C-alpha cells in the first residue's frame, strides 16, 4: 500500500493507494464517529465495511444524478436517519458520487466529515483528491459547489480491474495530463505507482493553492476545450477523452504563441496516442461556437484564460487572439 498525505495543516489527510485500500476504512474513520452514511450508486458493485453502524444511500446512475435535487433528497434522507456532525459520510464511486457526496458533506449540518473511496481511475487521480465538490446546473457543469476536504481518501486499485474499458480510458485522459505537469515516465509506471504519482503531484498543488487562487488552475490543463466539447454535448465524448483532445489542442495553441516548439506538440500527441485516447476534434465541430464557449469557462476571470505549456512549465495564460484559437482547432481536425 502506498501511503501519501495531502498536507493542509490541521486539515491534512491521508491518501492510501493500492489493491484492497477500501478495507482500511475503519482505521481512517474520524475518531468518535458512531455512524456512517455510505453514499453510492446502484451500478457501483463495491461494498465497504465502516465497522460502525451504517446505512447505504444510493443516488441515480450517471452524470444526470449530479444536480441539486439529489443533494436535497440525500440531506432529507440523512436527517430522517438522524446523522449528526459527529458521524461520517463515506462516498463510494466515481466522480459523480464523490462530488455529490462531498458537497452533501460540506452543507449538511454545515459540514460533516467525509471519506472518499473512489472506484474509478478518474476519481482516484483527480476528482476525489483536493476537496472540490459540487453539482451541475442546466447552465453548466459544477457551477454550484464548495471546497470541502475529506478526512481520508482510499484509492483501491482493485476496483479499477472491473471498470468498463471506456470508463477506464476516460481516467487515462486525466492521467495523461499529469505527464505534462511534472510526473516523469508516467506511461512506464505500474498502475499503483502511476496513480500514486498523480495523487502526489495533485496533493502538492492543492497544498500550495487550496482554493485555486493561482497555481491550482494548472490541474485544468486540457480542460478549456474539454469543457466546451462537453457543453456542446453532442459529441458523445467521456470527460477524459475530451481532456485528451484538449491537451493536444492546448499544445497547438501554445506552439502558435511561441511558448513551445513542434517537438513538444508531438510529445503531447505521442502521450495521448500511447494511452489510446482520441486527439482529434469531432469532424462536425462548430469551431466558432466552441471558441465562444471558451470565455464561459470558470477559470476565465476576463476574456479567455487557457492553461498552457511553456518554458516555465504549465501556467494560466490569457489569450485574446480568436483567429489563433480557430487556427489551432483546425490543426486538431482528423
Ligand atoms: N480537477 C481540478 C482540481 O481539482 O483542481
């Protein structure tokens, strides 16, 4: 088992990575917790044993469950069961479950402890780490949420063995991002070590900028185009697949701005291809519309802010050259 820490002073917490990590739940439960509300989805086939009185609460399957109605339903169920601030929520599932479960933990009784047990690759390398929680609005993804750090995260890599291939590949899209944020030789690492390396890097970034005042934005590398493609919705891409295309696009933008050279763009394509991820925008993409969507991204304080590679590494960069953004999109057509 690889044991890591997200160092946030009195809110620091352990992250355990390895096969069977879910069985360590009892030892990471907050001291004194008498009851555990296990929030999960019916499609998640993984049980956990908190070792204290517990009850299972299931939310709807898929991203559609990630809305305020689910939060209200859960809070009412928890109130009827009598969960208190001295108890704990355990979120078992992918990003939807840990985002919703984490948000419920942030707001129910103004905050109860939560332990995340992410069962997808995407959850283990990204969603469950770092305290971002929230739900979608019809107007956009993750528009309502809170920063609420978990008490512990158990990344049980055994759960990854049964993921549908496309779900697994989607996680690889988030993983590919870390190859450009400073994790060396990522594609060559065994799975446990690769997950741990991503967690280690994310923990370091979160520790330095918990609330995304600056550096944390680098974790959104590849996400500006990805969010636009997902908002367009019609392309049927999973999040990590959209991120993979977004990484290559961000490299094309950075190259046009003189921040990186063609070799570095080729490296982006190589890493993405090595994970068998898509790198081309959909053939019927409405480029003008996609560029319009860039300015709606949450990172954008004014105009369009991209996260781009460069000599100082990956960093947020304002970009106001629409023609350049359109040209880079053309370079990403298959
Ligand atoms: N998923 C990006 C972040 O946690 O900041």
